[in-house]
């Protein structure tokens, strides 16, 4: 491990002509390139055994391995929600410096010190084999996080940090924020209890008021951000009955939007989720209605 991360007492990397790789990433590549040469060293049952042991050791050196694993799972670029670094920092970092605490020990796996232009792109991992490792329960062992746990943590952090989201409006790109809120509409019902206290403790009314005021800039994107928030707070409900958290949160959102002059559905339609085709801001004195293309 000291070989990979470098000596803590040295502020300068080893010279290139010393014959030693100079960065944590290159040192890890050097280790990964070393393969057992004798039959005794090879495992006929698990050819990835040595690699998995190395990855587990890397995770164990983090100050808070559980926090690091949560961050690692959350920042993987998947599907349509390939969120840029600036957005993931905004919605995941509960306190200043947490990202560095979670990922700073893993410089051999992904770049941590990023230039401004890199903040517009997703996090980049050096080794796909590491992403395969953390996604496999049998290889990752006790550190493994299921998709349900991952989604619950991301939703929990979203509401923990919600009050700070407004501080940087207008966002560099609201479309990324819309995609992220859309992803959170898939929080499993079984995981909702972990998220619920953070929904109740955040200022949903201020959030809704700020986004409603921002609708003049891009009302189509803003509308869907607010629509997805209604969906998120409804994630823990059964088909025929809403949880108290959903009812109170939906009422807060609807009251604010009504005061802002938005056309909104009736309360029964809100509770029944029969409202997306009728939900829109008033633009220039006229009601602009968008037809929903999905649930």
C-alpha cells in the first residue's frame, strides 16, 4: 500500500529515471501487471483472488471505508444520469471536505485533484476492473452495497443537502439537475424510511418557490424538476394510500406553486398522481400545458 500511494514523508514523486512508477495510478498499474508465476501462487478456483484482495486493502485504508463505498457507488456514471462532478458534489457532500475524506486515499483508482474544466464531466475511474469489483457482492464482501442501498443513500443525501442547492442558482446546467431528480424517482419503497426524516427536515417550500421563480429562464426543465419532486416524495406510498410524509410534502409544494400563479391540479389529483398533463406555470399571462410522455 505504501508503494502504491507513495511515501507520506516525501513531497516529490520519484524521478522517472529511477525505474519506479511516479504516480499512485501508475504504481497500481505496475502491481496489477504482476502475475503469479508458480502453481502454488495461482488460485485455480478464483483467478481474481489477488486483485480482489488488493482492492479490499485499498478500501480499508480509507479513513471511513463505508463512506468511501457510498461515494464510489454514487459517482459511477450509469445510464442517462451521467452526472458531472460539480452536481455530484452539490447533492452528495453533506459537509465541506467530505469528498476528499471519502476519495482522497484512492488516488490510484480515480483522479481527485480536478481542474475547473473537469468539473463539467463525470468522475473517471482508471480501472474498469475496480467498478466490476464493487458491483459484485461475492467479490466485494462485507463492503458491498446493493442498488437499493445505493439509491437510498443518494436520496438521503439529496434531501440533506437540498437547502444548499438554491445557493448556486442559476445552475451551470439545469438539465443535469433534472436528470438527477428523475433518477431519484426510482427510490425503492422499502428504502424510503431511510430518506423520510430528511424530507421532513428540509425546506421544501423554499426549494419550490425558488425553482418556480426560475421558470422564466427554462420553464420546460423547471417544470419537470418540480414534477419529479412530487414523484420522489411519493416513492414510499402504496398504490392506494399515501404516507403522511407524502401528503404533507405534496401540500407544501402545491401551496407554494399556487401562490406563484402556477396552474396546478386539484388536491385529489395530486394525491392520485393524476396531474402531470395539467401541471404548468403561466407564461406571459397564458397557461402553457405540456403533455406528459411518461410516468
